[in-house]
C-alpha cells in the first residue's frame, strides 16, 4: 500500500488518477484556500486502516472525502480531445466533509480513495514554511505498517488583494425548495438561502442573481417554475402596490455574506424577450398569475406595470445602498432573429432604469452594435470579434454548448481546463464572468426536479458539470471539486492583481506570455504544470518585492 500526494488539479477515479504526478510542495498568499489531494490504493489489505496528518496548521485545515457520482453524458457532441474518458461512468466530484484521523474498518480492494485537503491561510501568523506529514497505518502479514508522505506549504506574508472582477453563478432557490421539501420564504428557506449564498461568496462569487420575479429562464414554453418572487404586488384599479419585505430579507442575507453586487432577474422571457415573466399579483384579495407566457412583452398592461414597478424598485435600491452596485437584465441569450422583440424591450427598460447598467448573455456582435445592451456577456467561443473591436466593458460565460478548445468545468474535462480561466480573464481585461448554474437541480426547461447525486446531466440534456457546482447536503450545501478549482482560478486572478499593483501591467503581460505563450480563450497549455509554474513565479516575484521593501 502506498500514499500519494497530488495537486488540486488531479482527478482520482476509482481505478486511479488521470495524470499521477505527485505534488511535494507549494506556496500561496495570505487569504488563499490552498488545496492538495491525498490518495491511496487498496490492493490486498482488508484490515483496519487509518489516515492521519501532523502539522502546526491543524486548526486551519478542511478535510473532504472525494465521492464519485454517475454521468451518462460526460461531454457533448463536437468536443475536442482534451478530455478524460469521453465515456459514461463514475466521476470524482462531491466533496463530503470529513475529519482526520479517518479510520476504515474495511475497504474495497483494487480501488483508489482520495481526500481533498484544504488549507485556510487568512491568519497573518501563518506566514512561513510548514511541513504537513500524512500517515497511513495498516497491518499485513508482517505486522503493523506505516506509509507516509510529507507536503511543504509556504505561506507568503502578502495578503491576496480584493478581486476587481465581477463573478456571478446563478442561484435557483426553487431547486432548494424541491430538494429539501420546504416552502418559499419559510424559516427553513431563508436559512438555506443564507448557507448557499455564503458558500458562493467564500468561493469567489461577489454578485447574486436576485429573483424579484420568478426567474423566466430555463423554463418550458407554457410551463412555469415554483414561485420565488421576492416582491409582493397588489393591484387596485390601475395602481400597483409593492411590498419589498422579502427582498429586504434577501438583501440582508447578501450584505451579511459580503455580496457586493445585486443582479436583478430578467424582466422578459429567455431567448428573445417575446413574453413576460410569471408575476403573481393580488387582485381582489386573490393571488393570481397576472403576467406570463400568454402576455406579449410589448403589451400595454405590462409596460404600465414596469413604469410603476421599476421606479419603486430603484427607490428601494437607493434606500438600501445598492444603487451603485446593481445590474439589470432584459432577456437571456437573444439571437439576431429576436432583434425586434429585444429592441422593444430594451428601449422600454433603458428609459426606466435611467442609466443603470444592463447586462445580458448575447454573442451576436450586431446586437451589441445596435446599442441594445450596455455590457454584453459573450460566450467564450465567440468572444474574438468583441476583443478585436476593443469592446469595454466586456463579460464572458460558458455553458453546456462550449466544449471545443475553450475552458469549461465538465466532469470529463481535466481540471487545468477549469482553472486556466483566471489567466484568460486577466489577460483580456474581462470585467465579469457569469454562469447560469450554481445549483440547477432540474431537467432541461425545469420540467421536473432531479436528485443531483443520481442525475448529473439533467437527464442527458447538459454535459455533467454544466448545471451545478454544489450538492445538497443534509443541512446545507456541499462543494464540488470543480467549485474549488473555479475558486483557485479567481485566486490566480487576484494574485495577478497583486503583481500589477507592485510591478505594473506590462510585467503581468510579460509573465503570461512567457509561461502561457499564445494564451487565448481557445488556446491554452494542455498540462497542469504550466499553471503551477506561472503561479509559483508570481508568488516568488511577490516575495522578492517584500524583501526589497524591507531593504529600503
């Protein structure tokens, strides 16, 4: 039996690691979450086994057992060859909270086991070099045996700067309601919303999709999702009354968890703004779906409603100090075929939001040039024309359709393909990153709810890994391996900010070109060593700058 120390970018399957390259040492800045993986293989040992560690960092370590989940659709059609298996099977992804020492009375033979070991480094007293000794105790015919591995972590006494990029991954609270069998706005609902937002923020998200109406996204035409509308509305003749009590609770949770930006849910339906969201309104003391699929986006009734609602919402945003940190949506992913409807909706909303920024996922440059949106959120496989035309500000996203040459987070992709995003975002001065699926535990179009431990591909609709990065634990969210790697990508982004603050932008550009030559959104090194090489050099430059400061 042997113990292995792998990097956070390894994926250890039940039959072994993908790359198998050990990681004996590493470094990080203060405030980072630094992770490695400890793995071992069970061959003929059926006696009790104990995994433990010894280090002065004991209190700063989070331990997770890496669990495997199934995928029938690990990748989509037209994928490139930078994948892991290309076949359905069990993939390492769920991180189940654990504690060391871990004792096993009996394990399956001919199987690999792995643990995610995460070091929290916020305390300045942790600066310096630390040895972490991992031991595996077991017995065989020769008696008690111990195998070990030592990892050395250097914590550099320079705090990771606050992120300058916006990062949002859409929370779907109806999915919380479905899985945990709770009602909207109950005590249990708010408790879970708090926990899921907290996990998002500690993993680099700083913007939160805010469902003032039930989200008109990922919904079957003519169908509806469970109501999660944060604003209560009453109609008296032609006048509307708005109660922001639940929105206030949402806001309080966001502020408690250090969310920096609110992202107002789309004011029109997905894929072209042809209809209005489902909006519950109390009429004659009865709640009814007053707007929805049957209401055309250009209807006079809906325009009159928005003319009353948006000014009231903006007033509330100002009172709650969100007005300088709020973004509006019109419709998700419009195409050139939708230009008539989208233009009408855009003209209406722009008059009402009075200069507040509008962002939407759209990858057709013509739509942007028509001036229909302030900030385009462009698919990473279609971003080149926007970059060539120096579009600014510019956001990007990826989803289930993006599996050829670009970064993404599917189960079947090596983790370096997930983490390279941080360097891509920084090189091209991208202002924000958006993803539609933080916890989308539904089938496509939300026709029914799923158990994400059993179905990871929305019933063979989205490649596994696209629609969620957290799992529902008994009392709150469990992270995925992919969520941790995404967080590392944004830590890399912040480390480059630190270099820019010390040496200037040109120094960062030169670093990227030297260690990640010809990096673009569809060109990146197909090996994790490049990511660790540039990051270690960044850390060294930061450390050297501190010596210079001390010598002054």
